[in-house]
């Protein structure tokens, strides 16, 4: 999903850096024009690696909401639509509500969805985020 989102953003003219969550730094979040965070869904929530980065991002929140000028998105792959919605909600709360990132509503891939459908959905999502970031 991340690769397809990146392809869509690049097709819209964005410069994209694609990283595993463990490789991301808070400094990179501050320097970026936009950010997209994805996580598999576990028991309706994000993976612990994503939660760890969100927890660490409290320093950006405390420093005058350093992410509030960003455009963001989020995505998940889940076993059920309900679990995926709960996971997306957690990501949108952290980045949209608390960090004040302008969030483009997140997307969910449910087990069994076609690869072709998912790829097109993700590329479209990447384009929309890139276009929104460019218009800021």
C-alpha cells in the first residue's frame, strides 16, 4: 500500500521518501510538507511500532504543534472493515486532532480485496495528498 501511495504522490509531482516506521525520525516529520502513516491493524489498533512513534511525537505537540502546517494521510490493512475503521480513527486522532495535521480521510484494505483495486485506490490517495500539500 505504501509503495502505491508513493507512486501516486510522485505521479502528482511530489518528492517522496518512503521509510519503514522504525526508520522515521521526528525531525523528518517536521521537515516534510506532508506525511502519510500506515499500520497493519491489530485488535482494532495500530502496531506497537507506530504507537511508539506517536507517543514520542508528544515533544512536537508540546513545541507549539510543530506539525500543524502539514497535510497528512493514513492507511491500514485489516481483517475486517470495522477493525480497519478503528485503526484509522486512532491515526486520525493522533495526527489530525492532536497534532492539527490537515488529514485526508484514511483508507483501508480489507483482507480479500483485490490487488488491482487496492493499488488503484492507493495511487489515487497518494495523488490527492500530494495535490493538497502542493496547494498549501
